[in-house]
């Protein structure tokens, strides 16, 4: 049987606490501890620490704990309380949804004549739902010019938003 | 593998809770509150803080549960969620609130010991260990907490904390060595 050094013996004392002591080393460790008082003291202290760590068990907090959790979920974060962080998945889904909405809206706007598009947007916003005053002739020409550029920037904006949404949705896959 | 994990009854419960089933979520809290509190109790210095932290874990679980893949065992995923949440919360707290030192709190004597002197010694040791445990680095404490709250193996701890097994072994060894030294110093400094 190979004699153990003190460092080896102390590593084995630690492994023994977790049931990781190789069976062949058990006898060597016992022999070492019988002959080496400092290592025997270390082994005794290691057992005390092990027992104390086991004794720190708080027990079951009981059904009232469950009730507290459910109540906290029902009421949401109280004023001054740390807010429950927004779930990344839902945030990403919201961004992806917004991106899709933007793309659809941009496509719809790009396909509509400018005056119809203005009326369409106004009709969806109560404060703007009053009749849209006719634009003076030069303004109509200017907007018609911009209208031809709309598909380009709208597609670029929608694409960027969709990429951001996809990126955030991908990040949310981890716990 | 533990017997409980062979059947993994929480897997189906978690899937139902993730789909919005309230009673299923309540059942998950019932099933895991003891284990989560046991972990939190070893990461903090007093029970009230541990219970607050455990509650935060379940609120966080509610937020992330829909990311759980029911095709995988629930317990390792839940332990990872717990450890990540607790470590993030502790790191985010100001140092003053992180160190809720309560060395005068009455320790729980080991009720299994019939000898009152030994029971008192055990209680002293438990108090000293709790005090010194809270002074260890959070990463070491997390390893100790998983080892002693659920009796997890090195491989299971490594999986829960996303660490190599050798790192887990080293942290466990160093943490127990530090606690052992702290106990020895305390004993030698105490008047006979």
C-alpha cells in the first residue's frame, strides 16, 4: 500500500464527504489518519463542517409560502418593490409583432395614393378623423414625389425592425 | 439519477403551468418551495432574506416557464433557473443588504442529539458555519448550497451552474477548507 502525503490525505478526506473516495484508498487514508495527528484533526473538523452544513436546512416553508407567491403574482410589483423583469420572450414577441405591423402598414401606405393614405391614417386616429382638407396643388405634387420613395424606406425600416425582433426572440430561448 | 427524477412528475405539471394553468403553477410552487428555500438559506444569512429570495425565484419562474422544453427533465432546468436568479439578485443588491449578518440569531440545535452539551456545541458550530459561509464568494456558496440543499452530485451541480466538474470539485474543496479553518480559528481563539 502506497503511503499518502498529507496533501493527498486531505484531498481524500474531502472526497470521502461526498462519497467520492475510491475504495482502494480507504485503507490508506485510515492508516494515514491513525499516524498523523494534524490530518486526523483536519478530518474531524471536516466532519463537523459537513454536519453543520447539513443542519442548516430550513425545512418546508409551508403552504402559506405558496399563498404569498400567488398573491404577489396577482398584485404585481408594489410601489417601491423591485419590478418583475419583463420577460424577454414577450418583449421580443412584441417587437416582432410591431415589426410585422410596420411592414404591413408601410406596404399598404406605399400602395395607396398619397391622399387616400392620409385619409386612411386619419380615419384610424380619432383626433384626426375629421375630413382631411384638400392639399394645395404644389403640396400634392411634392407628396406624390415622396410617395414613389416610400416603398424603399418603408421596406428598409420594416426589415431592420424584423431583424431586431428575430434577434431578441432568439436570445429569449435561454432560461 | 434520483428516483424522483426517473418519473419526473413535474415535467407535465410544468408544461400545463407554462400553458397558463394556474393550479398547475401552484402545484409546482408546492413541490419546489422546500428545495428552493433550502438553496436560498445557504446563500443568505437569515431566513427572512432567504424566503424573500425564494419568492423572487418563483416570480421569475412564472416569467420564464414558457421557455421550458417539456421534452427535457424539469429538475435540472429548474435548478438552473433558481441558481441564475439567486446569483443575479445577490449581485444586483447593494453590499449592505447582501450582508445581513445575524450572528446572534438563535441557531437550531441538533434535535437528534440527546446530549445537551453536544447539542449546544453543534448549535455553536452551525452558527459559526452559517456566519462564515455567508462570507465566501457567491460562486463557492452556490456550489455548497446545491450540494447540501439537495445532496446533488458533482455532475448535477456542474449542470445546474453550467461549470466544468473540476471547477465544482475545486470550489467545494476550497469552501469546506475555508469553513474548517474558520471553525478552527474560532475554537482556538475562544477562552477555555
